[in-house]
C-alpha cells in the first residue's frame, strides 16, 4: 500500500505543479496551437494504462534510444521514477481537464478590475483567479490522485515490485475503496451541470 500511495501522491504533486500553469493558460488564453495541446492532453486518457506502462519500460530498459540517451549523458530512470512518470501522465491529463474548465469560468472583469487597482499579474492570479477556480483545482487534484492510485497494476508493472498474490488482492481492494471515496467527495465539489 505504501508503494501505491507514494507513487500516486508524488505523481499527483507533479501533475498539479505542471498542470496548474498549463490549465490556467488553456482556460484563460487563446493562442495558436491551443487545440493541439488540448488534443495531446487527451491521449493519456484514451490509451490503456498498461500500454503506457509497457512503453515506459520498453523505452527505458531495452530500447534503441538508450545509446542516444547515454551519448548525451542521460541514463534511464529508476523503476520508481518510471512508475511516477507513467502514473503522472494520466493524472496530469485529468487535472488539466478539470482545472481548465473552472479557470475558463472566472469572470475576466474581476481580474481587469484588480489590475486597474495596481495588482500585478501574479498577484491577480493568487488573489482573484485561483480562489474563484478553487473547486475545479481541488476536484482535479482529487481525481488526478484517484487516476494515479487506480493504476495500481501499472505501478506494479513499471516499478517491478510485485507483492504476493494475497497482498496484491487486498491492496487492489483498498485502492478501489479509496478511489471510490475520493470520487464521491469530489462530486460534492463540482457544481451541477445546468
């Protein structure tokens, strides 16, 4: 259980750190290539999790890319880092989709009013934009954690930390129960669709 929770927690933390500015950018701005980035964010959601795990292990352990990486002084990541990176891809996609929607709902006139009162862009984000979008950010974080935790089989595959069958069954049951609880709590955060 400690392995699954540590991988899911680390993957979620990285997904929020990378995804928060990305969700804000996609939710608040229009720019060339925006739709391409949004489409790329959907790829981890539609690909089977085991396929992502297979690609991660193939590219890092037995790949023709390895000599090229070593030429530049890069070595493959550890198994634990691979598990975090693979779980983090799905968590990032889930987080960005939820947070982006709430960032897009923030009233731009409130941000503009804060700027006219002398607030910097960074201050407007922390004082106006993020507090108004907190529900999407919070539910995105919770669901990103659920996604990372729900990929227990992928974590085991990539991290190569196979527990005994009896422990694996109990761990899978705990992961499903924790994920179901987090999904129920998250449903209370998101506003109803009208």
